C-alpha cells in the first residue's frame, strides 16, 4: 500500500510540475519580451499590452492547476461530498494527471468514453483518486512487459437499466490466483 501511495504521489508531483511548466515558461518569456520592448527608445505599447495580457492568462492557467491539485491534496480532511459529476470529465482529468508518468513508463493511456456527458451522483475527487490508484497499479503491473505492449484503458458505458459502468483494464499479467482473495485487504 505504501508503494502505491508513493507511486501516486510521484505521478501527481510529475504531473503538477509538467502542468505548471507551460504557464510559468509563458510568464517568463512574456516578461522578458516586455523588458525588451520597454528598453527601446519608443516602446510599442500595443505589443507590451499583448504581452501583459498573455502573462495574465498564463497566471490564470497556473492558478487553475494549483486549485485542482489543492482539491486532490485536501481530500483526506473534507467530508464526502456527493454532487452531479460527469464521469467522462473525471476520467479526462485522471488521464491528464497520469500522462507524464505514463509517458515516462512508456504506457499508452486510452479513454473509451460513453458519448456525451455521463452524469452520476458522486464525489468527483474520490472517483479521481480511485482512478489514479487503479491506473497506477496497472502501470506497476506492466513494468516487466515489453514497452510496446503496455496499455491502460478506462472505459465508460451506460446500460439499458440506467446503470453506469467504469472499467479500468490493462495489458499486465493479471492477478495471481493465490493472492486474489487478499487484494483489497489493507
């Protein structure tokens, strides 16, 4: 269990660094651009304004990334919150968070989503945690597979009786028969 949490923390921190890299780079480059424009004898105010707007947008993007990760980190202290949740959107968030770690491990992540929103009453942060845990376990299970055979698929479906199904599958070796009864023990 400790290794799974460490792997999940690693995936989250790698994703956090990756997701913040782009807006912070944009802020730095636009700040340098403003400095260069201001150092001219006749600064071009239109270009300076564009760069400042780009800095503001990049800052807003970074703030949104930080807000999302704060929600993930606070999960242990918040009471369970049930709300209308689009499972496909939560899966998209999970794949975004896991993408850096999956690329590092040479794992292909795939979402096979039910068409349109798939609304359920759930705590989206807890659903996200479960998906991250299952996908991280799947990546761990495929560590010895040849890199071109490593796939994790998260599939959603709506059944005729209005029941929703979420399946996380991988191309790993499967669970050994002797430990199948113990996999959910902590």
